[in-house]
């Protein structure tokens, strides 16, 4: 088979439409895929102007692009293609992608147009957009439901007297709520999280900024709701004495480096978490799970209450008498008059604004540190930010 025959076979069997026109826009050839795409017979389009295959608006733009290319020879529409609207014989419009290339054949200049039907792609994009919207609405409904439940619990707590009988009733209601929250909210939250991840995976080929925006919004909402739920469950375990301390020996530097890598993924785009260890000794005997929860809580607060561009310092130290863990940020700081309440349950400083939180995190940190026979302290002001310092004795 010679080259001409091979080229002819390729054009005739191509899946996309291929049309050639002369310098005046007159159609000289169209392959079978092009005939199917536009619903014309070959003899109906040969000798006609290419404009018959486009609505009037796109027709004028196409003529301008073609004239510009002939005058400047700059390939503004060559190769990569551009999106247009095609017009079928019956008047039906459809989205398409058109790439145009100049071809020299038998001593004359021709233009070859390569046409790809975008109908299915556009339908898929719209379907994913609608799916993302539905998931976002579902998250909002779940968020409102959880917030309503929490508000109802807090109002009930305010109304309960300090008498022993009523305190026991409050405890029973709280245990019932936490049990319900664990079963009723964790499963749908996991489903929403998984669905959002699947949308993010399958939507990568579309490179759609709106889809990415909504998926990130869904994932952040699920993460915030899960954090709220975990805070309530941790407090409940502490109050009923279910939280047990399990001391073990582990490498504090390795532990902290791994934690830093995990938290860096949750930080804002231009936030950097800088880890440093002081001292030659790295082994320590503490409860690794409780210590990790404390460090995650402190670093998460530093991320939330700091600006978009900042450094967060995470430091560990082991000396002859104690193990020290500290987290420093340059965030909004804690008002001086409110610092004495910081480790109380449900307390939030007035300058936190709309930043999400339950006011339980630091209370949990303080109680975990006490279980490990340590102390938790902090320094804070609006100019220098906040530093939390956890100290544990070395036996």
C-alpha cells in the first residue's frame, strides 16, 4: 500500500470528523465520521461553504480566526483546537472541538479541520457538577442536624440544676447523645467523605475548578464535623474513666517527624511546620496515642488561628529531668483577660470569630497531660502569637 492509499484509509476510518476546505472556506472533502457527525451526505456538503456547519455566531468567529491565520501565519487555532458549536442538518446544535492545520497539496494551500464531538464530555461534566451540588447539600443538612443536636444539649445543660439527681439525668442524656452521635453520624460522614474522594478522582480529567472547589468544601466540612464528634467522645471517655494510660518506650524524634509530615498536609498552602529536636537523647516513655492527640490538637489550633502565610514551630526536647513538647505560632493570640479560662471545657475566646471549634480541644489536652503526670502551660499575646509547652517528668 502506497502512502496516498494509506493516508486515504486513515482518513476514511478515523473516529473524528475530518474536513478540508480551500482558502475561501469551500468544502473540498469530508470523511464518513464527519458525515455522521453533521448528519449530511458527502455530496450535500462538497462545494458548499464551511459556514453551513456552524451557527451564525461561531461562523463569524471562525471566519475571523481563519483570516487572521492567513494574514499573520500565527497558529492561534492550530494544534490545540478550540471549542465551538456545530450545526447538524436538522438544525440541532452540539458542542465540538475544532483543530485546524494548513496543508500544501498539489501546489495549492488547503486547510484541514479535525472535529471531535464533545456532547458526551459536556453531559458528564454536568452530571458531576450536579452530583457535587447534591453532596454539598447533604453535608449542609447533616451539619445543621448535628449543630441543632449540640445546641439542644447545651441548652438542656444550662437548665439542669446542680442537684445530684438532675446531674445524673444530664449525664444519662449526654451519654445517650454521644452514643447516638457515634452511630448515626459516623456512617453518613464516612459515606460523604468517600463519595467526595471518588468525585475528585473521576473529575481529574475534566480539570474543572468548580468541581474541585465544591469537593474541597465537602471534605473540609466532613473533617470539621468529625473533629467535633471526636472531641465529644474523648470528653465522655475521660469523664466515665474509660481513658486508660498505657506507657511505652518510643523514639520521640521519629514520632514527631512523622506527625509533622501528616500535619503539613492539613496546613494552608503557604503555611510551613518546622520541627526541631533538642538534645542527644530521643527515647522517651509516655503514652504515644495520648501524646499524639495532644500534639495534633495544638498544631491544628496553630494552623486554624494563624494567617495563610506563616511558620509554625514544633519543638521537642529531652534533658536529664524532663521531656518537653512545645508548639509556637504567630496567630491572633489569646486575650489576656480570658487566658485563665483557656483549659475549661466549652470555652472559646471572643476573638476566634467564625473559626470552627467546640472549645473542648485544650481541655482534652490538659487532662491527657495530667494522666501522664505532666503539666501544660502557655504564653500568648497579639504581637508574638501563642506558645504551648507540655512538660513530662523522666523517671
